[in-house]
């Protein structure tokens, strides 16, 4: 392809070698216009077997490598990610649709996460237990083994690194299957690791038919850990496969972020913050604020203020500097959102703005605000994963907390109140892996990121993200 947007060809990376031809391929689409921008090769069963063999070799070598050397590779990778930030961000926008500035922010957060893991790689401490003189009991934390990691398309740069970086810090090898819909950023990330000196067998990159790849990798006794980011149904399916080999697992699944807005909040500031955050990545974020439960005293003002700000957002191609919200990542998303909006309006919700498919061939859906949304509507129960804000009212803090905990999801939750006693109560009682109070930032690199209930288990990020790649061993020496 002469006009390829890719600096290096899309490919599989197995045992230190790139495979860029000679395989079946899948088209990669630009969601802004629905046109093909490239073709990604799909791994055969033999490729997966070679990836498993390489991962086994890579694990033996990498687990014995000095943590300082593992840290140095991660730090050099972080530097390369910063150096190549514009290229990485452009690929994320091209394949996933998010505005370039958002993509650039994702890239810089990714570099910061690599730096954090570089620091943590040398701090995997054990314990020495008190025993009679001349004897010891040791508690060791050792890398679990080769990891099979699967991640979704919504953060094309960050998601692959959230899988690779903690595993590499811990001394594991990895076989990563990112989404076939956003392969370019993952390829560019692997090239950063390769150029930073990561030995070839330590990280393998494969694309393929998702179900075939996951069945193959999870059935192998080589694989000792499953790490998945994606939807709840796929997560449950993979956990069943992992059960056959009693595999350690980390599940970062979907959410349905409740936002509890109390009468005493700083309303204008809260609205500014929430509208910007709601429509980030066209709402395709696992921790997206989704159902806005607003106390009765400010309900009308909140709903109107939210709708006015939303109407002003500029929808467009993410490569256009003026764009505030890009297209959705694939054709499935606007179709799903249109169905949810239609069902909610049919059930009595008020459409304050949006609710329409965009013009042209791209996968656009206008930023949408629905008020008075019945709790029984599908959107109030299923993860919408799109640019739709669902607003409803509550009377008391008890009601708000009950509502926040009503669904089987428990990922991110948001609360806005100036009442310190209430802030503590919300932090204690909301069933979620992460609670943000008077802020929308849940992802910090040094703090655990993950969910409870159907949203998953096992944190990513923070020291906890590395611990999730370790097994504990007690050694008693008499
Ligand atoms: P999906 O569940 O089909 O796919 C999600 C991801 O999992 C994709 O990258 C896909 O390639 C991968 N996948 C699917 N089946 C797999 C399998 N058998 N083995 C391994 N990987 C597999 O859904 P989708 O249409 O791509 O995305 C929509 C839904 O996914 C949303 O409604 C949302 O719930 C969820 N999602 C969650 C996150 C998150 O960060 N937790 C990210 C993206 C999507």
C-alpha cells in the first residue's frame, strides 16, 4: 500500500521476529469515515504454538534477569513512548477515533505508567520471619509465569501497556492479543519495547480470531495467568476457560458508573467537569460516568446545565483540532446506542439533546442527554459504552447509595458534595473498586485500578498491578 498511514507494517511479533505477510488478514477501519486504513495479519494455530514456546523460553530467561535490568528496559521504553508520542497518538486517533489531544494525553499517561513500573520493579520485597538462631523462614514473591493478555480497543496505547508493563516488571513473559480493530498502536508500542532492548522471547504480539486465540492460549499448560480487559460476558467466558488449569486471573470488565450529585455541591464546577468527562472518548470508557443521580433541590438546574454544555460540544474527525468528541470506535457502537436511546425514550425518558446518528460514513453518534430516565430502562441497567448521559433524581443520601449499589457492576463511582461526613460515608459504603469525590480522575498509575462484583477482580496499576503477576512461596530452613 503506497499511501499507508503506518510507519511500520502491521504484524505479529513472535520470538523476536515480525510477521507481516503470508497470513489471512482483517481490515482495519478509520471510524471517522468508515474506510480501510490497513490490514492486520491473523495468527495461525502454528503461530500461537510458536508464541507459547517463545513465552516459555522468555519466562525462564526473564525471571532470572536482575530487577534493575528489567527496570532499565521499562524506563527506556517510557522514554521512547514520549519521543514517539505524536506518532502513537495519531495511530490511536486514526484507528479508534478519539480526538488527537485526548490520544496524546493517553500516550503521556502511558509513559508515566511505564516509569512507575520501572521504579516498582526493584521493590518486589519478601519477608524474613523470626525463627531460632541459625534457622529462617522466608516469604518470596516470584513471577507467576507466562501471561496471556487480551485487551479492548478503547485505549489503543494504554491498554496494551497496562498488560505488558506490570508483567515485565514482575519478571513474567507475555503473549498479548490486543483488539484487531486498533492494531497499529499496539505494534508501535511493541516496537518501543523492542528498541528499548526487551529480549525477543519476553513479549509476543498476536492478532487473530479472538475466540480461537483465547481458547488456544488458555488451554496450554504454558500459560499461567490470564489478564483481560473487555466486556463482562467475554470476561466470564474466559474465566471458565481459565478454570480448567486453575489459572491466576485479572479481570478488568465493564462498569455503569453512578454519579451522585448532592444539593450542596459547587454546581457550575461540577457540570463543567462532568460534561467534559462524560464525552471523553465518546463515552467508550469502562469508568465513564453513566447514570447521574441528582438530588431533588438542584435536579432541574443540573439537567438543563448539562444539556446546554453538551449541545455546545463539537463533533468531528479526531484529527481536526476543533473536535471535542470524535466518532465511536466501530459500527457496533452507534447501533447499540441508538437502540438504548430509543428504548429509554419509549419508556418515558426526556431527550434533552442529541439522540441521532451522525451524517456521513463515519461511526458518529451525537452527544446525548436523557432526563427523567426510568430505572427500568435498558440503558439504566446495561453498560451503554457511548455518549449518552442518563439523568434521574433522588431524595436522600440513603436513596443515592442504594441506587449506586443497585447494579451488579462495581467499577468507578463519582460523588459531588462539600459535606465531609458524607464524603467519608460514600467512600465507605459505595460498592466499587474506585470512588472519586469532587473529582473525575480515577486513573493515576500509582493507585490500583479495577473493579468489584461483575466488574472484575485483581487491580491493574499501583504496586497491586505487579503483585497480580506474582505468586507467594514460603521457604523454611532449619
Ligand atoms: P466484546 O466484548 O465483543 O469485545 C471486547 C474486547 O474483547 C475486544 O477487544 C475483543 O476483541 C475481545 N474479545 C472478544 N471476544 C473474545 C474472546 N473470546 N477471547 C479474547 N478476546 C475477546 O465487545 P465490543 O463490541 O468490542 O465492545 C463493547 C463492549 O465491551 C462494551 O459494551 C463494554 O462493555 C466492553 N468494553 C469494556 C472495556 C473496558 O475497559 N472494561 C473496554 C472495551 C469494551
